[in-house]
C-alpha cells in the first residue's frame, strides 16, 4: 500500500501536526476551493477554454505558498493600460517633432532677415560713399561790420560781400546750431592780452554780441583739425581788441566742459575779408582767431594761428 502523508495528516489532531503538515493541509484546502470555483465557472458557461488542471499536481515541498489573485489583477491592468500608454508616447513624439520643425523654421527665417539687413546696410554705405555731402564754406570771414559811429552804433558790412554771393550768405545764416555736447568749446582765455570770454556756437551777427563765436563745422578742442573762433575788436566788449599784440609762443587756452587745451601762437597774418581759406581744416590740432582790422576801420581781417601744445 502507498503511503500518503496528507491522508495520515488528516487523521491527526491539529495539535499533533507539524508545521510542514499544516502547510500542506492549507495548500490542499486552497487547491480544492480553486477547483470548485473552476467547476462552477464551467457549469455556468463563464469559462470557454480551460487550461489543464494544475490544481491536482502536487507542488514541491520547498515551493512557497503565493496568493496570485492580486498579481493576476495587476497584470490585467497593465495589459489594459498598454494601448493608452502607446498612444500617449506617439502623441509626445509628435509634439517633439513639431517643436523641432518650428525651431528649424525660426532659425531659417532669422538667417534670411540677417542677410537682408546686411544687404541694406551695405547698400546704404555704398550710396554714402558715392554721393558724399558737400561741405558748406563761408563766403567772407566772420566778424565783419561797419565802424561804430559817435554813439557806438554799427551794423553788418554787406558791402564786403560780393553781390552774387549775398543770397548764399543769407542762407548760411539759417544753419541750425549743433546740439550741446561735453566736448564743445565753452570758454577762451588768452593771458597775454587779458582775454577771458565765453565761447558761443555759431559766428553770426547775434552770436558775436554775446562773446566769442565758434564757426559751425569746425573742429572741437584737442581734436585734429581747425577750431575757428572769432570776435569783435571795437564793439560788443571789444574782446579781440588787442589781437595784434600776440606774439609766437603766447598761450591760447580753450576749455570744454571736460578739460582744457593749451595752444601756442604760431603766426599772425592780415588778409582780405574774402580769404576764407584760413578757416579750412588742418591736419594737426589748430586754433584760428579772427577779428576785424584795423581798429575802427574794419576793412580787413587779422588772423592768428596757434598749434596745440604737445
């Protein structure tokens, strides 16, 4: 007769059973309950295909008892969720592709705009190079006026202006004054003849009533070029009354809002009112001082040149 340990265990009382025998009884009971459920499913038609009955196979003694109900439900949930996850992955992939394509389009558009801008700038520079703006030159030297009468009255001397050039002189009087800047000349000192006067932008009739006028378009103090300054000698303060007393080596100090610049007198000349070439730009930093001459006659100009001190 074959020995059946389970049958022998059922004949014992629970107190006499070992731990291993109790586990085998529990396994046998669960397998029986599972078999009854499967039989009930078959009778009710709820199970169409039945896997081989593994409940009757005796598991190895070392196999642990595992309740697979929860694991089965989890696996079923994962299988059901798999199509949704695939759909979400496809959606995210599509969004990434669209974003990359959009970034590429923005880069291409930006490169096109940059090329267009560079082309427009190059064309503008080319046009400026081909058609430079002509420089406006004076017709006569500034500070010209009639000698003052017994009461000190005077007026601009239109007689020294060539008749065919008078309309040009009138148009030059309307040139707008430059915007104030820190590097503009603001004050003039000439220690040898006790001159200390403000510098005004522009050298027209009204400007020279207020002080020393700087010719619009001339260089700024300390810069390479010609700083052209003019003032009256016998009216409106007689600022340049003793300009003819300057000698080579005398100082001419020009102030801007930022610093001062010292120029050294180089030479003095007497010229006609139409000798506007003395106002031309120079290669080195220069100051040119202009006034009427002689005193109370005013039919010529006195011009003093000074070079920037090194």
